[in-house]
């Protein structure tokens, strides 16, 4: 039975020792180079996998940052329910699906400063202390009532802060439009309630 392994040729080794030495040196160098190249390839594959993960994480971060900006812009137009907000944001993201869970996570961040008035989400602070105090009073009234007048808000403001509100009626009406729909006279109904038989 023959063996697959060829035994050393001692006669050739004895006759041509220089050639044998040169070949063995070449073979050892070749073997080392191949092992080094293989190790480098494995390292590159590992690095490529890490780079792919880093790229995916960066893409997710960019997506989240864009969502934050889009949500802020949408709420700058006025108060919205979660369904309305998701629909408006989705229009800006044509290649990915935006879920209510994603939006809720972003809205819950403190730096978003979003206020919830019943089922509506509305921008919180404006950066103007007088305006923010007035808007806070307005939000509080609408959490308890479906419809209010400008005078109701001004009276409530004076009751809470102990002095008349100095914000102009024009600014107050703009804040009301953000959260409510105007009906007869100076009566404002919380958005989404007009078609539900809410009485002023």
C-alpha cells in the first residue's frame, strides 16, 4: 500500500545540498508570507464588519436627528394628535417607515419641551418668559375645558400671577390658534372637538 507522503530523497539531498538549502529557505519564507497575508485578510474582514456596524449606528443617529427636527417643525405649525404628527412626519421620510413609538420616544426627551394638552401635542417654551407664562395658563385651562374665551384666559392669568397679563391681544390670539379653533365671537374650542358636538 502506497503512502501519500513522499519520503525525503536522501540521495538528491546528498548530491545537491545547496539547492536543497535554497529551496527550504524559499519555502519557509513563502509559508511565512502566506500566513501573514491570511492574518491580514482576516483582520480586514473584522475591521469591515466593525465599520459596517459603525456606519449603521451613524445612519440611525442621522435618522433620529432628522426626526427631531421634523417633529419640531411640524409642531411649530400648531398642536397635533399623535396620529396627525406621525402622518406629517412620515411625508418627509419617503424611504423609511416612521412609527408612533419612535415619535413618542423623541417627544419624551426633556430637551424637546413638548407639552401634552389632552390628546394634543404642542410646543412648550418659546424662550420668552411672559409668553411662556401665558401659554402655560392657556394649556391648563384647555386641559379642563373644551371651550374658552380670551377673557377667560386673561382672568385666569391674573388670578394665578396676581397681576394683569401684559401680552398683546394679537399675540394671545396667535397662541389660541395654535391649540384651538375659533367659533362665534371670541369663543375658542380645543382642536378636534368642533365636529364632536362640543358646546361653547
